[in-house]
C-alpha cells in the first residue's frame, strides 16, 4: 500500500515524513544500466493537491444567552436554530498527485494517442512492463488546441476545434496513477496558431508589411513578450494541475528558429533582447507556479548545453536554471549539424554525443550553483536520416546520460512507437 502525501491544510489531520534520498551525482557513483532505479523503489506514493477545508459551526460564533443562565443539557436557541438551518456542503473529492520519482524515466504520448484507448494502451503497457515510470501527455500541442475540455469557462471552447481530444482526461490520469505512473503535462507555449487567430495583434509580424509572419511550415507564432500569452499559459497550467497532472512541462519557450528571418519583427517585445524577453517570461512563470505549488519543467534546444549565446531564439541554459524544477534539453543526435565536435555525421554517434553535451550541461549547472540533477534530457527514439535508430542507439543514449552523472531521461518519438527492447523489464 502506498503512503499518502499531501499539500495544504491537512497537517493537523495527518503526519508524514519523506525519506531522504541520495543522488548518483552527489556520491560520484555513475549508475550502470543494470542497476537503474526502478519504479517500484522510486515512488513515495500519492499526495493531496490543494487544501481540504471543512467549515464547522462553532458555538462560540453565535450570540446567545448568558451561559450562567442556562441549565445543564440545555441548548442555546440561537445555536439550535443555526445547527438546523446551515445547509449541507458537498465537497469534491481531493485531487491526487503521484510523488515525483527519484529518477524520472519517461516516454511521450501525443494528444491523439491519449484520446484513443486502443492505441494508448500499448504505450501504457510499456510503462507497466519496463523501467519507465512517467508519461508525458499533451495538454496544449503546437496547434494551440487543448487536449481536453477544461472546466474553466475561459478555456472551455479551446478544445472544441478538433475531434482528436480526450473526453475523460480525469479518468485517464486516474488510470495512470493507479498504475504508479507519474503524469507530466506538456504545453506548447509560443507556437500557437489558435491564439494567433484570436489575437493577431500579439503575433510575430512580417517587417515588410505588418502581416502575420509564418515559419517554414506555415505556422504563426505569438510574440514571446506578450504578457497576455503569459497569463493564458499560466491559466492553462493551473487548470491542468487541478485535473491531476503531476508536473507541467513547457515547450516552445522561445522565439522562432526558422522561416524568413530577414522579414520578421516582434512588435510586442520591441527593443528588448531575446534572452531578456525569455528570461522575463521564465521569472514571471516561476512566480505564478511556485505560488501554486506546481512542479515545472521546460524543454530547451539541445545546443543550449554547449552554446555560449542564445542561438538567436532567446534560450540560455543558465537563464533557465533558476526558474524551473527541471530542464529538458532536446539533445537528439539527428538535430546536430554535420561537423559538430568533429563528427561528420553526429547522428552516427549517439553515445559519444549525449555524453559530450550533457557533461558540459552538468558543468554549467554546477557553475550556476545548482544541481546537475535538474537536467533531464530528451533522448531520440526515432529515425531521422542515417543511421536508423533502434534498441542499441536508445540504450547508448541512456547509458551516456548516466555516464554524464545524471539519473533522469525522457524518450521522444512523435509516432509513440518505442524501442521497447532498449528498456529494462520489470
């Protein structure tokens, strides 16, 4: 049986003690693939989200006769009246959250797969039979549409524009929790065609004529300096947490990286530098999420671990470290340019590349006076170019993560077909 952990005003009703854990990085030990922390040992259990407030009518709150004039066993008329007229209040059941594993080992599940039981069961089966203990599920993908219909009236219509939505997100999360799976909700932030359609004045614009700018795929972007967008994302994140998502992951937290960059303008950000704008968003988001007690993570370009500038998208690893619980550099070997670190084809060197880039990232974290265990890389479980990726390539990346002194990782495959043979069985 799992121990129950809670947040809010339950301290007077329950007591608990979190077990101390030691990290592979702090001890200098580099875990070998055969000695990974498994899900069975990684969980502390469940905790309640929010506060459970029960309001009682206290005798002392009512004005009644002087107690000295009352006989034993009598009841003040005013109190008797109050006790018989106070309406019964039915409270919704508290939302349960799974405690974060000591080492997150996650796979991604798209919104369409999550909404299709016959397909999603295959992904859940992977988590139930291997070392995987976490699943990343889309909350808002790069279409800008929510993966479920939110209870909040301000968000209720955002899920109506597509049929590929989950009709029972609470039921899905409850099922994952019953299977000891930590649920991470992913929000694509500034790539949002839906929000651009509603608020074109906040979009990235063409410098030549002021119309909405689009990237090479024809997708419009919101100017990253838009405070309205910041508040909108925070509203979505808080609503998702209230639905049971255990952690909120923010993707596309950047300026556009491709398209006609010679004809682009950012009317909202104005003269502010891109790193300044993105860092401002991180700080604003952090303040709102911390006040709500929500665990957060952010996806960054893989080259942020080795680059000394913002890659012209506003992302600097050191600027993100103070504002999130975890950072996920997308270090897919196929995404590195030919010649990177002397490799003619970086994609052909999955172990060497991950070891190189994540070791530098860990060093940056230490220099920034934080723990390298905040780094949780996205690893490649898909084929793009040569060679084809399968069991060995995925195993090599996972081992390289451990050999960099890190303990957590996430596998990305947009088709949700994973090289299950690369994952340790349970």
